[in-house]
C-alpha cells in the first residue's frame, strides 16, 4: 500500500498534518485509460479520480462545480480531422491546460502524453504547469508527482516526471 498524500498547511487545505483525499479531474478522450488511472489513484493512496472529461469544453465546465485539487490533461485531446466540433472541443491538451491555468492559477495541472517528447516538457514548463508525465510512467511516478505538486504549488516550482 502506498502512503497517503498529506495536504496540510503547505497545500492550503485543512490543518497541518491532516490527511484529506486529493481530488483529481482526468481530461483524456481514451475511455480505457480512465479506468487505468482510477486503478492507480485509489483511496489508499489518498488520491482519487473524481471525474473525467473527454475534451477541453467538458474539463472547463467541470472544474468550477467539482473544485478538484489537480487536473491531469492528455496532450492528444484533439486530432486533425475532427471537423465540425465546436471551437472549445477543438482545443488540444496544451491549449486546454493553458486555459485552465489562466482561469484557475492555483490549480495543480499536469500534462500527460503517450510519448515522452521534450516539446511536452517545454510546453508544460512554459505554461507554468506543475509537470509532464509520459503515460507509461504513471504507475511508478504519478502519485509522487501529484503529492509534490500539491505541496509545492504555492511556491510555483516546476516538477517534471
């Protein structure tokens, strides 16, 4: 069993030393990945996927009512050839993350992608996001990256996985 993430005085929630479940919104259009992430972020880890969104529009509409602690955004939300979708649905993951950062500056935002490309690391850092993680590394690194990001968010340090 993995240790629970503590979000105390540094993270801005609850009292110091108090443990509370970290609520995560997953923005990814691939439904089987939703379950994979739910299997990694379990109540035993102190983190939980509370909702999923398949595009930028759903993500932006969900954040206010859900008040998640963190948002995980897949860079591959939009692929060329998806013509006819409303403009917000045409947002790729990087643009979706940029809009979330602009509207919710204190939100923990981590970019996810199938491949580990340097351009994704640069995009995440350039947007002031909390990190980038290749999906193949989720099992090993996501919980630590989220915990560090939650506790460091107010200091604005970038954590890359």
